[in-house]
């Protein structure tokens, strides 16, 4: 602690919680990166969000909020997987960023009522499991993902290829974007 803070703490009675309320706490560089990546790639809809949305898939107005929440979760999973794979390649200090992103997801998921037993490791397991299923059978995965928004299989099938194409392109774009953050 710096002398001024130590001195002012004694003068003002020792409780410094007011100090962090006023000035905040300094985030680590990896937490800051995780936050920036989240804002850029999740909150803004990720690459391709401008060209593709719920309207393109003819999602009913009553399902838009559910679609939006599910799409956010899909992007969060995609980002953590891409961050992790890039971190393995990059090594060094960047390897801390996926853990920070996992902690951020843990916090955000808990705010939304999504609870996993432990921490960012459980989140990483869930993300990799889901993404692996997507990569193994992308058309099937996308059909299952879309099924809750349509009443018939014909409706799902008429949008399945379009959504699969979007997801594959977006995964590649997110991967390239994350690689750009590192280089």
C-alpha cells in the first residue's frame, strides 16, 4: 500500500472500502483483455452479426428474446474455445487470457441463472464439449439448435443450411479475430 493511502486510512479511521468505491480496483491485463474481447465479439454480436440475424431465420417475434439469449451463449462458447486454442499456439503470458475469459463467463452466466459446479474449468469443459459436437456434425447440431424456434421439421430444415453456413463462417472469423488480438 502506498504511504498516502496508508496515512489517509489511519486519519480516516482505517476502513478503506470507500477508496475502492470511488476509484475502483485495477483489473489485471488479462481480465482487461477478456473484457475487451467479450465486448467486441459477444456483446456486439460477433463477426457477421450485421449480415445475419433472427430476421434472416424468420424467428417469430415472441421468440426473439429466447433466440437472443441462446445466440449470446453460442457466441460465448465460441469465443472461449477460440481463445483457448489461440492461447495454446501463442503460449507465454497470453495463456492467462482464456482463464480470465472463463471467470468472466462464470460471472455473466451466474447473473443469468446458469450455474456450473465449480469454476472456469467447468465452463471450459462445457464449451469444448458443445463446440466439439458442433464440429463433428455441424448440420445436425444447427438443426437441433434451431428446433425450438420452429413448429415443424420442414421449417427447421429450410433454415438449417443457412444457419450452419453462418455458424461455420462466424467460427472462422472469430478465430481469425482472436489471432489478430495476439499478434
